[in-house]
C-alpha cells in the first residue's frame, strides 16, 4: 500500500522505501499539473494519492480504465504498464484492487455506499474473502465466519490472513485426517461415558469402545 505523508523513524531500508514513495508522489503531482482537473486521467491520479484511505475509489477508477482500455490512448502498452509507470502501484496491487472492487460490486454492493462514511475493510482482506468465495473447498460456514471477521468485525489484515491460512491448511489431506481422528476420539469418549450409565450394556461392547479409544489415542500420538 502506498503512503505518501507518513514520516516515522526507520531503518536505512525503510528510509529508502519512503524516498521511493515520495518520488512516486512527486511524479503523480507533476502529471496532475499537466492535466485538466475534470479529465478522467487526472481523477485516477487524484484517487491514487489518497489510496491509503480510499482504496475503493481507486479500484473503481482502475476498473473503468481497464474496461475501456483508455490507457492505450494515453500511450501505454498495457494496463499493467499504465499502473506501474503512471499510477505508481505494482501490477499485483492493481490486480487485487480490481478483483476486490469487482467482488464488492457483485457480492456486497451495500458496502460501497459506505465509502463516504466509515472506511471499508482493507482491500487485501476483501481479496482474501473473494478467494474464499471462489474456492470450492471452503464451506458456507467457513465463508460466513471469514466474512464476519472482515466485514462485521473489521479485523486487520494480519489477523484475516492468519485465519485464511488456517482454514486453507485445514483442507490439506493430512490435516483433514488429523481432524477426523480427533473428532472420532471425542465421540468415542462421550459414548464410553454414556455406556457407563447404562447397567445392561454387555461387557464386550463396553470393552470394544475402550479398545476403539485406545486405537484413536495411538493415532493422535503419532500425528502430534
């Protein structure tokens, strides 16, 4: 994310990054001075300057420029070329902005009305929510849980990224098996407790359940 007006004590590497961002801001300002304020090209640059606090406006403008291919009229060979050289954002960032904005248009149009009120969730969080919606491995319950965290609770990006990784990791074959064994062990222990309260349960059945518990506990030990 581009931040143009934040000055903090930082390492040499951080100082170099800040200088790079300042040059990007100066580049944008110089271009804006050469363009009519009412022009579309000027408006895109104006929103790029405010990217940190209003990503949705920039996403909206980038979607218009991408759809209309106006960047070719402005002398750029591709949309990615336009984003990196004029708007001064990386291709990957531009793609996430576009996908996040289009996702809100499609799935959460009511959120776009908030852009003049309180800020929207981080575009990176929205993009992760979009990925969860696109990927078939995520259940409706998992998607709803992630949506709650992103939109309702407005958690920050590191927390959302961790939640997304954890959900993705749980779908790996080996992790799914571990989860199944753990659930089976809990169910077997509950059954064993219930059987102890029933006097006429044959001893061999109670022993079979105990043997099952031992088997599942052994599986859990080898997986931990």
